[in-house]
C-alpha cells in the first residue's frame, strides 16, 4: 500500500509542477515573490523540515538569540522557495535568458589547466539550496562539461524525471551508490560535480566539527582523491537580491596527501567559509547531524522542536 501511495504522490508532484510552469513565464521579480510565498507556506506546513532546520540552526549558531535563530529559519525557507522557482525555470526554460543570471566565474582557468595536465577535477559543492541552478548556469554560460553525483528523491517517479532533466546539462549522472563507476570516471581527465557534505553513516565517516558541532563527515571524498589522484576544487556561489550569481572555483591544496582527519577538517572549514556570509542559502532542512558519536542521543525526533 505504501508503494502505491508513493507512486501516486510522485505523479501528483509532477502534476503540480506542470501547473506551475506558467509562473516561469513571468519576470524574475515576480518569480522571486512567488518563491518567497512558497517558502513561507513550507515553513508553516512542512513541520518535519521545519523541525530539522530548527535543530540544525540551534546547533550551528548557538550564539544567536532565539529571535535571530527564528529569523534565520524564516530566511532559509524563503531561500528554498526561491530556489524551487529557479529549478522550475531551469527545467522548463522556454525563451528565458537564464545564462545572463551568472555574472562572473573565478578560477575557470585553473580547472582547464588541471584537465589539460591529465588530471580529473573533483568539484566539491556544499548543499546550498540553489546548487542545481548554479550548475546549470555554469554549463550554459561557459560550456563546461561535467558529470554529477546527486542524492535522488525517495520517490521513484520523481527520481526518473529529475535525472532526465539534470542530464540536459550534466552527464553522466551518478548517485552515491555508484562508487565504482565514479572511480572509473575520475581515472580519466573528467570533471565531477560532487557532494562532500552528506551524512553516510558511522562506518564511512569521521566526526569533524561543522560549525563547531561534530558532524559525520564522509571519508569517501578523501578516498576518491587518494585513489584517482583527482584534484579537488570547491565551488562557492550565492544568489544576490537581483537574482544574479558569482561563482568562485578554488583548489584545496594538499588534499589527499595527508591523513583523512586533516583533509576533512580543511574541507569543512572551507564549506563553513562559503556558507557563513549567506547562511540562509544553505540547506538546513537536511539532517546534517543525523549520525552521532557512540553514546550520544539522536538529535532529530518526530516531535517538533519549538523556539521560545
């Protein structure tokens, strides 16, 4: 029965997305307003995501007052709603000149030099809410070709549709279960858009501070660099008030040459530096602190955590 419900809900989401397509014909100011209202609706009605984001913000920003944490929570959902509208525009672009939304790219020459030298590039992206749209803009604006590793939706219908849409600008598409295929891909001079800030459980992680709170940080990133000799770069981006993006590509020096703890600490510190200027654009609705060290209680519970 649960499988049938998931199957039907997948097509329900697709129907809703198609009903929203005419909204992408509006200008950016209107789309942003619609996205803001969508985000506020999610904040009100999606109790599960609100609970997760509340806990994450409390752990990552304990120095903020309750009012400031509440404000960041609100901005986070608004940013997610705007990103949802961007993805809809990306999947159904019609005659929109979306590539103009990317204002500048820094570090592209270093990426090309790495490829020309015969090395693959592991392009490490933090889970910012606009991550797919930024990848789309990078490809559209520069013609850069890359594969992508992503975390598919749980719903099989949505997974098939989303993968088909993503393949328009990134190919091949991998999930985190395709480790052998990813290794093979990186053994040739290719570029892989890769998510290093996934919680893969205790067996494949080390506990490294993320915003001064221990987070299960995947050792797979270190292992891929060590095994394939790919060169890791981080990609930083954010959306400004007018909807424009600037992208910075920066190498992680010495990554893969020392112990995993050193590399993962360097990586988390880099991601923090990317997130801190615009923390509302990070996906705090993801269970980043789900796996806990031995003896620690789970952070996320079904009951809703309330701000006072």
